[in-house]
C-alpha cells in the first residue's frame, strides 16, 4: 500500500476517533505546549478534522467510481441500474396492456 494512502487511512481513523471532548483536551494540550491560545488550537483541530473528513468523502467517491467501472467492464449491473430497468419494463408492460384493451374501431362500410 502507498505511504500517502496509509497516512490518509490513519488520519481518517484519528478523525473518527476524535470526539469533541478529546478535541478540547487536545486543544488545551497544544495551547499549553505550543504557545498558542486554546481557540487557535481548537480552530486548527477543527480545520484538520474537516479536511480529513473531506478526504474520506473523496476517497469513498473514487472507490465507488472504480468499483462501478469494474462492474461495468465485467458486464454486471448495479442495483440502481437493475431497479431502473425493472421500472422501465413495468412501464412498457402497462402501456402494452392499455393498447391491447382499447376497443378497436369498426371498419368503415364499403359501398
């Protein structure tokens, strides 16, 4: 596995595990050690967790697109595609029943 991917996964795990209480504790600790205010430290933590969550969303979207492409290459359909086709077939069956049950016009009399 690539090193950046490993780091991203570790960051995502850390972001998920970081609760508000832990973020406050971390902000206090950073403020104490880093010579910054608690609000600055908390802002930095919030920004970092937001960025990590955004990265997680992008990674999930890319993985989904890759999986969708692989399924397409294999000739398989997704559940959404299956449901769409099922709906289209039901609509066509309904239209066919309407056409079949319509009364046919009588032929015009020939003189």
